[in-house]
């Protein structure tokens, strides 16, 4: 799969400089930034800002607890805590703490999609704060650990190595 | 005048600009009660469908933050990242490029998720209805990427929607260079809002969630971004606690839609058994039907045209003797892959994987003609 794509990409690269259809406009860096952050698993793309779980506590109560519960135990929205050690049991509980492999992606998701009914209301710093709080509730970071573009990428999530490639076809038919 | 039916004694409705269906036709998508109906799914009434095309108004839905209302004049697609020339495209510009139309099924990675457990779907709609089939029109994504020029090492596209959750998925570049479309048309008209108006990604044969609707951005990268909807959701948790990721292709599947759960046969006699089959790997090669709970299988007739990665309709003349029967279908695709039974799926993946269920669905016909879920 990889070799094929590299070969094709190389072929496409050759005609890169010329525009065949003359459509579109080249956006400036500012315009691209204006689309909003897109964060890689290692934290590349995280914006400026920093906060601790202490700062996130109040904000979580105001903006998240209504749906996720006071302690993020889940309500209208899914549970965000607990479940560590359950993935290989008959009742797995998949949460940010037990299942999500990369902390920067929690920032990315909360920033793009939460609060569910008011996405976009939180500032970048506020997103760091609620994410720090959720990580703290899961026992992954300390209450006073400062989360920012650098430190969030260094947080080791418990299920960091929990994802494996697709081995299908895997089922034997009778 | 005597003896004329009402509709032949009064004038009918005049011409109109847009046709509604007959008041006697009631088929609807099935939804569930939810406190957050913007994040959920509605299932196609498969047993009410004819042929292979799903009417756009009945195409299944799966949204994570509701259906946005987007002005196509304002909508832009931005391609950036590992490209020689980042580009912002208007809808008019996208529609100026060479287009193609093709028929393809779309199936949610979570379709039939309930079938893994004990509470299986009582109807074809509830059991398998997060699958539909349309004719899609759009620009091959490959052409747009050629305009931008992929840099060496470009391997993934991070696709982003313009909806309230800015739905985001990592798409392998192989898909983009293959059959993927930037689709703006569905069944002869612009996409319905619930299918991504004005623009969606279409990667035929792959799970629905990947085919980001209301597409506003493609960020070209060298790695997947492990987004929420490819890790927390749509990944398959195995018994050892590891989760399979990027199980994108939807394996061959089929379901008998008549007779199917919730229906009733009026009495013994000749019926046309029918159903739908599809495979993310290409053509449906064969569909076999059992009338005796899997002891024996016979080939169904496949309706032409048979198209790769599209619904294929199958039929079988069936003389019902009025005795209880357990019926099901089993699809075989062009790679020789055989649709498995539920037990075989569970043996391979356990009970916690949740997604990508393509097992055989059994219906039982009772002596009184009522048809019900045989796996309940």
C-alpha cells in the first residue's frame, strides 16, 4: 500500500507547479490559520495558551457538567473518566482516560466540538483548562501541572499503544 | 355517472413545481428517542425499497452535530499542508472541473452494531438500515490534488466538515488517488443537506463516517491524526483490549428484505423473495439463500446492472408451503469473500468490537405467515 502511494505521489509531484484547470486561489498563511487549529497526535498544531486543572474545575462545572456529570461520570454525554483496566473485560468502558491514545487530540476534539450545544465558545486557554481537568480526573496529570502546546504532547495516555492495524480478512466462513 | 370512483368524478391536482410522494406511501427513516437528536442516526426502510437506488429523502443519516444549512455561494474547500500549491476552491470552480457520476452504496461503520449483542434488530430497517445506495456526481479528488501537487511523503488527508462539530477524519491518500470523489450531486440533484450539501467526500466501499460531509478542508499530512471518530469511535475493540483502527472497507453483506421481520405473508403460495447485497471490495458475485435455517443454500437471481461497490438486488421465486421456515441470504463478492455468520464473527472478534458487523441475518416465518427476527 505504502509503496504504491509513494510512487503515485511522486508522479503527481511532477505536475505540481502547473495548474491544468486554472481553478482556485492560493490562500495566505493567515487565511489558513483562520480555518482553526488541526492538531496532530504529537501536539503539532496546538495553539498558544496554558492552564491547569485547578483553573479547569470551575469551567467544567459551568460548561460541561450539565451533560457529562459533575465528576465527568457521564449523563446525556458520554463518561469522560474511569474505565482504566476494563478494555479486555466483558464490560469495557471506553473513556478519555481509558481509551483515548493522545492527549493533544482531546484538546483538538473539545475545541472543535464541545460544548456540544455551543461549540466554539471556549477560548484556547479555556480548552487547555477543561482538558487539563479531565486528564486530572483520570489521574493522568497532577492538578497543578501546566498544560500548553509543549506539555500536552508529552502527556502519556494509558492507552497510547492500544490501537493496532486492520488485519482483515479475519473471519473464517463455514 | 353511476359507478365512477371519486377520483374519476373530480379533477385531480394541477401541475406543480415539485412533486410529493403519494399520501398512501408512508415509508420513513427510523430514529430513536434521544436528548441529543443532533448526534444520532436514522435508518433507511430497506424493506420498502425497490431496485437498488435509495430515494435521497430516505437515505440513512448519521450526524454528530446536526445538519447545517450552508450557502453554496459562501462555501469554500481549502486544500493545504504537504502540497506545492495550497488552494481555496469555490463550489463554482469545483463544478467547472471534469465530473463523473457513479452508483455506490454508503454504509455506516456502526450499521448493525446491535447485531453483536442479544437485542438484535426486529426489522431489516433496524438491523441493517444504516446503508443506502445512490448515484453520486462529483469531481475525482485526484484531479484537485493534482492541481495542488502532493509533496513527496504525503500519505494522509485530514478531512474536515463545516458542521458544528467540525467532523474530522484521516483518509489514506491511496483512497484519494483512487476512486474518491468530491461529490456535489446525488440521484440527479444537488446533495441533500443531510448528505453534506453542498460538498462531501465520497470513498466508495469505505465506512460512511470517513466520507466527511459539508467538506471544508483537506489538510495533507504524512500521518493520520488519530481523530476522535477514528479512535474513540469506529475502532473495533478486540477481546485482548487492543482496538483495530482504520478498518475502513465495508466487507460483503446482504439481507433478505422480503420476507423480513415485521411483515406477514397472507397465506401459502408463490412469493418473490428479495433482498440487497453489497461489498466494499467490488462486485457481488453470488448471493445464496437458505429457506431451512442454513442447512441448504441455493443461488438467487442477481438483478442487472450489477455494479461494483453498489447495492445488488437479488430475487428468488419461493413456493411457501405454509410451514415454519427460517430464511437468510449470504453474499459472496468478486474476491471470493463469503459473508460470515454471526458466530464466526464473534469467534474472530469477540463481543466488544461494536462496529463493522456484516453477519448473516436470519428471519423466521411462522405458520401464520408472520415474519420475525430469528436471532432474538
